[in-house]
C-alpha cells in the first residue's frame, strides 16, 4: 500500500494546485466585476475551447475540414440557443444535427469511404450532445432562484470529488477499476471521491436550509457518481483517439475538457435534483 508521495507526484501536485489557484482567481474576479454574467461568460468560454478540443479528439485524422468547421459552429449555436430557451433544447439539438447531416452528405457526396462519413456523423451527434447540450444545463442553474449557490455547489461537489479521488488514489490506490480505459483510476480513489463529494455537499447545504443536509448530501453523492463516469467517458474518447490530454491549456490538468468532463456529465442530474428539491415541477 502506497503511503507517501514521490517527488514526481509532488511536482505534479504543485503544478495542478497552481493552475487551480489561477483559475479560481480568474473565476472570482469575473464574478466580482460582472456578477452572474461573468459566470455565464466563463461557461461560454469553456464551450468554445472545449468544442475546439473535442473537434481535435473526435476527428483527429479526418480531412473533412468544412464539416469540422460546421461541427464547431453548430455546437456553439446549440449551446447558446439551449441556454436562451431551455424548454426547446431538444428541438435545437435535433435541428442542428439534421442540418449537419444534410451539409456533410452534400459536401462529401463523392467520398468513396461511406463508412468514414457515417462514423463522422455519429461522432458529431455525440459531440453536439456532449459539449453543446450538456453545458446548457449547468448554465440553467445560474438562472434558478439561488442560482449562484446552485452553480457553485455543482462545481464544489464535482471538484471535491476529483480532489478526493486524486489524493486517496495516490496514497492508497491499488485495485484498478477500468485499466483499459483509465489506468490510474482505483477503487480506493473512487470511494475517496464520493466521500469528498458528500462532504462538499454537506457544507454547501448551509446555503439551502429549506432543503436540509440529508437530501442535499444524497444529491451530492449521486452527482459524484455520475461525475466519475464523466471522467471515464472522456478517457474513453482519448483512448480511441490515442491522445493523452484533450489539450494543453491547463498545465497539470491537460485541456479544458479534462477539467470539466465530470461537470458536463453531472450537470443534468444535479439540475434535475435542484428542480425537484426546489419544488419547481
């Protein structure tokens, strides 16, 4: 059983901590000067950068350049329109996916490898959902009553889970969970992540005295479970694409997608829980 950190792990931890501190300062400054709009602009920036990163991961070896440009533009439009009118999010998603299929088939009608085109469209459908639709659920939290606290709670629960999984996994992790997808993830790390997510949820529950810590803690654990699978999902995409990180914008973390993968997967379940707990349905 590992009980201490190596010098390489300590250096990695320092780099990750410094990057996280810079991001936290940036988010705090954005909120201080722009209030909730600052948070929305940060979500928008994550979608823009994440769309570029996902484009490179999904279509790394593709030469369908025009279709790649359309993928980025349609992703952005799905997010913007779904955030503007959440009730029509499914319609916006369907419209732009159909439009993408029409454009990609028309532009590549002479392509010999039809399987390549079909796989490309299937990946685009998944990409539109992943970085176009899912972030709109996180942004919708900001517009709820007590929206600031709901949005910050989502981030706290997910990132606390990441921290717990990282430390507990490094110190006590032995048994691997899915080594073919994510070789470093361990059973101990997974449990550590859930415990940290639950603890973060209990702390955040003080913002919601009308809900109570037990209900909020249960929502936090459920969110933490889904967030971990968000990490596995992105690892799967990178494994298939044979890339280590989605990008290099955040030293120690990788790209933006490497940092928000858990948030993306957790957003719909956390939003649904928030709506139910606030009796909005």
